[in-house]
């Protein structure tokens, strides 16, 4: 995602969530969850490329889920550079500055290939149809939902059950609270343009984090004893908290390392294959401190914090 796709109302940050709504489903069937009138694409191994960025928390969800489910040989992965301009994310990490599969220098080329007059922000994650070079969808919550539900025939045999049937109603409630109060809450703090808006956002964020601290005190993961999609969604914010949100976004009541349950939980996930091995702290810092010039006009990227503690035992097994 990029934060150009947002607006302010009375000093408050408000995210624009009008994404390309298309879904990729098994045999192009109508999905049982979500809007009923969206365009549908069929599941086809090798047909699609997931374009993401390790710097972006919303895109990192898709990177993690793809690896957890063992879809690496089924859906290819293109990675954007950590910084972008107002036009688009780019492929500056690749030789020649072009994605080796799509052959494009900027992700916006895939958007324009399908929508020549596309006027919204060019966001990650995005799924692109390789043969046509056209973007399929950038609707990030449904991307990970469908990677689990619609691509199940292609999961590895020991893939985790990220959406346990008996927990889905409670999961929806937990994930909604995680999204509104924490995932998006840090952005409401960071992009508030009035003291009143910031104060309100700060209070909401810490109410949410305190609720999570309590919830994780007596359970290993958000929904109990096994990792679910809810944990993926929370992890991508927690792993960025001390590195960027605490200082850069002024979410500074406490550091993650000062919250015993959340800190142990975050390290537990970080040590789990598919989580920590997808994180690049340098790219995260470059993205936030270099792209958000309104918040950090000097463009100075801080050297800290010390990240060695992420490797310490979590004690939650």
C-alpha cells in the first residue's frame, strides 16, 4: 500500500479502502464470503504474480501467507524497492530496475495496462496476470483470505489452518479490532494533522494494545494454541512498532519491548518459519523515513534501535 491513497478529515487520517475488488477463486466460482458482484478470475498455478514489498505491512501479510501455505511454486513473487514516489512503487531491487517476469519498471504499468485512466494510488500487494501484464486485484484483505480458501488444492500438506471453521466468527471480530485500532491506528497517530486528532488516535491505539496485551497473557496466539490469519495481521504491525511507529508515528507511550505478553508473542512469531525470515528491517526503515517527507523532512534514517533482542528466547512454547 502507499499512504497517498488516503485523506484527512478535520486533522484525522482516513484511509481510502476502495480497492480493485476482483477475486481469484477455484474454477472462477462465486465465493461464499464477500461481495457477490465482483469480477472473478480462476485459480491457475503459474498464471499470477504477487507483487509486494517487504517494507509495507499490508503487503507483508501476503508474503507471509504465501510462504506459510507453501504456494511459492504456484504464485511467483515480485518485490518492489522500499521507496516510491507519488507515481508508483518501482522494481529498483532487480537488475536493470525491471521485474524479471513482468518486464516493467513500475507497478503502475500493470495498473494502466488494465485501466488506462487509473487515477488512484498504485498500491501493494497487487496480483498481476502474467500473460497480459494486467493487474487483477489489490484488495489486500481478500488476497490473503483467498490464498487460503481458494488455493487449498495447492497448499503444502502440512500447511496451517489459518481460518479454523469453528473460530471464524470470533476471528472476524478480533481481526476487525486489530485492523481499526492497531494496524490502522498507528497511521491515525502518524498522519494526524491536529493535536486533537492525534490525542484521540493515540488513546484509541493504546486501548487496543492494552486489550491485546491482556488477551495474549494467557494464550499463545490470538485465537488459542495455533497460528491463524489474525496473527499474521497483527504481526506485521508489531514487528514495525519499535523500528518506526514508536518514534516516527509518535506512538510512544511504551516500546513493544516493554509489553511482556506482546513482546514475547511477537518474538514467538518472528522465530516461526514464514514470519521473521520475510522481514527486512533496513527496508522498513528506508520506506517510512524516506517516503514520509511530511513527517521526516530531513530524510535521515535512524541507526537504531538495537534489533538483537528479536533473536532472544520468547518463552511461550
